C-alpha cells in the first residue's frame, strides 16, 4: 500500500513538474518579448536570449550540470535518444498529417461553437528580421519545454508505472490539455489540445524518444501561428451565416488527413518495432 501511495505521489509530482517547466519557459518568453517591445524591436534581443535559455533548459533536463546525484535520472526521464533516419521521416509525416487534420478541426469547431479566439499580438509594424526571429523562437519555446515535460519526464514515468502505454499517452495528453487552460476553458480547445498531446505522445512512445516529436511540434506551432490563429477572430458562426464551401473543405481536411495519419502511424509502429528488435538482438548475434 505504501509503495502504491509513493508511486502515485511521484506521478503527481512529475505532472506538476511538467506544468511548471512549461509555465516557466512560456512566462519567461512573454516577459522577454514584452521588455523587447518596450525597448524597440529594431534590435531583436529577446529571441536571442530566449533561444539560449531554451538550450540551457534542455541541457539541464538532459542531465547536464549539478546536482550530479540527479544527472542520470534527468537524462533517463528526458529520453532524448537519437533514432534512425527513417524513423525521423515516418514520425514527421505521421505527425504532420495529424496536425493538418487538427488544424482543420480547429477551424470547423470555431465556426460551430462560440469561444474566445486565440488572439496574437499585431506584428505588422515589426521589422522583417525581428519578425522572423520572433516567429522562429516562438515556435521553439513550447516544443522544447512541453516535449521535455509532458512526453519526457511525465510520460516516461507513466509508461514505467502503468501496464498500458495507451493509458500513459492518454494521461500525459490530459495534463498537456490542462496546461492550455490559460487560453480559456472551452471544451473544443481542450479536446483538440488533448488530441495534439496524443499525436506527440504516440510518437514518443513508438520511438522511445522525445526527439522525433520536436519537428512535428514546431511544424504544428508554425501552422497555427501563420494559418489558423490569426483568423480566429474573423470567423463567423455557422448558426449565424450558414455553411460555406470553405467550411466543408475544412471538414474534409479534418477527415482525410486523419485517415492518412492513422495509416502512417501504423507504418511507424511497424518500423519502430523492427528497429527495436534489431537493437535487442544485435548483442546476442555478436556474442554468438
């Protein structure tokens, strides 16, 4: 009984840690960006500083620097393991297809259910170089901090302590969705963030690494930053204006890309299993 209580306590602690990692990274980025706006964006120092801080955070969570007593555990929980090139490719294709489906779902649901749009700051007056740097770093902060916290520390612990990796992915995705309550408590948003968590969590489980989900996460943020969120406020509800051909195109986008993603995920599972079998068997072959 005590062992079970201790195990549950550790999992809750790691869930809180994953939320804290994300909050610190996101809050630091917002603070630096606001300070940079006040000093003038002709000199884009905030993205440079934040990129360095993200690198330091990732290195520390991967076991670098003191305290040495936790170094091995930090490295193991982040599980930033490199994988074969073909797994990188299959992971990205599977995740990108799923992200495009979710983007379509976001557009559809935002026209079916009234909810506060994800307003982005107006950057039309920002110099081109500053705008590019801000966009790049903004698409790096969340992927590195969230993959480390949710698919690294939390999901790794869940996979080890639960019999079902499927449940581990679902639970880490649930906590991931909770982290986005700052964007408003609307069930469509929470559902879609949960599904995004499943997209990344499945990749992390199948590849046994947090690395392959990083480019997918970056791609997803860029898609939402550029093609979806800037237009949230201008979308009208179907109940007020009816459906348009674009509405049905996005419905088709959601369904077709989801089906394609599932097919590629099946391929990724097969390839990952094959690669693990080769790794597990190779020492025995050498000994024999």
